[in-house]
């Protein structure tokens, strides 16, 4: 009887492992650029512009996602300034001001990125695919050129 239970538990864990393997299969795309023995060399803005000009599909998508980061930065600054100012006015506690500023920055960043998502209609594309395509392009350009 104990052997049957052990077999069923083992079978259950195998099913769970297979389920997670299927659910996280998207991470296989990143194995080419993450966890490398030797990291990819640094790129410059000129390299990014070269990719944007060379790829008619993912180039404009990458450019749009890069412009959307400004919304997040502005949102983070506004959120941090606002909440830390409110905390300073009402509590006058230094650690409260810092915590309120950090929370305001996190909320402002999320709000700013959501505004950018609608402003640039990023919901119609997959920004991660554009970034991954750039990394593939950069690897092909730098690593394979050296071979």
C-alpha cells in the first residue's frame, strides 16, 4: 500500500514539473543571451539606431518602447516628489519621507508606463520581442563577427 502511494506522489510531482516546464517555456528564448559564460559587449545609441534602421518590423517597435521609458521616468519623479512632500509636510519624519518617496516613485513609474502603453499603443505589439530581437541582432553582429 505504501508503494502505491509513493508511486502516485512521484507521478504527481512529475506532472507538476512537466506543467511548469510548459508554462515557463518562454524563458528558453532568453537562454541565448542570459546566463552566458562571456557577456555580450556593451552597445551604444548608434548601434541601437543602426538596428532600428536595419529591421523594418522590430526597429520601429524598439524605438517606440524606448520613447515610452520617458513617461515612466517622469511619473516616478512626480510620484516621489508628491508623496515625499506630503510626508514631509504632515509627519516630518525622515524615514517616513524616504519610504513615502520610494512608494511614490514605484506608483508613479507604474502609472507613467500605463500612460505610455496607451499613448504609444504598446498593447498592440510585444515590446519584449523587439528587445529580444535586438539582443539576437547584437549577438550576431558582435560575437559571430569575431569567429
